[in-house]
């Protein structure tokens, strides 16, 4: 069996919320600590964030939050390198080489760019209004991330699958020209099913302003839990549990037997929304308790956090350097 190398990145573009934890951090930690995983590279995609973020202080703040959330969530250990993307100068270099292996048509079809073009057209604007080249070439930078560390498995949300497919296409083109030992073909590992709704029942997203933050003061988390949107059905009425947003959040954070109990409470009638919200808050409290101290420690001790990121970057650079040397030799004739 070839070594199993995991790689994933998170963009530091907003406050980490319970949806990020359940959908990305928790499953990533499970995979990284799996016995058949040989190495894990996890990074904060701060270069990717620049296509939309203009305030360096904010980039820095969210980068720290993501790093601290990952460590507090358990992504910490021997074979795990956690680092800032921008600390690996080999990545933009690789990206430049890979540009030449990438069909422009792929960029035209990449979903983030295409969504912006469609929106502009619908509004009667120039199709490329507000589009910068960072957004347009986003998938190439992402391919560089994946290929630099010879990643074999890339855990991502469904929305990122297309980017991994583009990476695979880049590998096929490159290896066809320069030999099969040039780049490692990665598999997407799509993290399914764990999508937590926000306070209003839509997808939890900072752009909708409907998040439950992961590490806010407990009073704020309580306030968020108490403000989950409900309807006017009475306590006694029997309700389809999946029609209640409180339940749809609760099922991702509570224990199996608690979930069964709340399910029955709504289906049979008798469980009021107020009580259900209190149960949601106590499940959140319990879930967060083991992570909060570590998170708060790291946030109030930037030196410790930095030293973890610096050590991670050192390990990552060593690996990326090898890949870059290999590709330069093949493409340019010198290492
Ligand atoms: N594009 C990913 C996102 O928006 C972040 C990311 C950057 C990434 N590079 C990556 C994910 C490489 C997986 C692999 O969330």
C-alpha cells in the first residue's frame, strides 16, 4: 500500500461556527487520527482568502482562530503538520508551473467564478465585474496545495469536489507529458451528510448572519441557541421532527439517545420549543467544554500558537521543496 497522505485547507474568512466544526473539523480530526493515515497536512488557506479579503488584521485574526480551533478540536500530533499556506513559498512557484498544465476552460467553469459571472449577467453588468485573477485562478493555487505534499486523499465539502477534479485533470496532463512519477493523483474524500442548518433553518453561513459561533462567550452561545427560529405550533401538537430547526441542529451535537428522546418529544407532542432550546444549549455546552480551555489558551498566547504553525510550516516546506525540485527538473531541465 502506498502511504496515505491527507491534506485539507480552510479559508480564514470568518468566525468559526458549529457548522464548520461538525462539517469539517470533527471529521478531519477523525480521519487524521485514523490508524491507516500516514501523514496529515492541514493548513489555513490565507493566500486563497485574499481574493475577497482586504484587511490584513482580519486575515490574521481569522487565521489564528482557525488554527486554534483545529488544535483545540484535536488536530495535533506526531504526523500532523498544521501551518499557514503563505509560509510555504514553494506553493506560488508550483502554481506558476501548473498554470501551463491547466486548460483555461476549466477556470471558466469553476463554480465560484461562474457563480459571480452568472450573478453579474443577471444584474445586467459586465460578466467579469468585480472578478480578480485570484478568484479566476483559484483552482490552480488549490492544485498546487494538493500536489505539493503528494496528497493521496483530500477531505473536502461537496462544494470543493470540482476543484479536486480539476487537480486530477492537471495531474493527468502533466504526467502524460513528463512521466507517471511526476505528480501524485489525489482522491477527493467528500464529507457527507453533516450539514448543520443555521438559526433560521437555512444553511449555516456567516453571510446569512445565522451562525452559532464555536468559541464565543457562553452567554452569546446561549443567546444564539435561544434565538433559533420556531413557528406557532403548540407544545401538544405532533410535529415532524425534521420540520423543527432546533431538532435539525440538535441532532448533530447531542448524544444518540438524547436525539431519540427529542425526536419522540416532537413526534408525539409534549415537548415545547423553549425546553428544546435549553436542551440544545446544554448539549452545546457539553460539546464545547473540552475544547474551550485549549482554544482560549492558544488565543491568549500567540507565541505558543505561532511556534506550532512555524514547526508545521517547516515540515510542510521540506515536502513541498522536493516536489518543486522534481517538477522543475522535468519541466525546465534543472532542479
Ligand atoms: N478552497 C477551500 C475552501 O474554500 C480551501 C482550500 C484551499 C483547500 N486549498 C485547499 C481545501 C486544498 C482542500 C485542499 O474551503
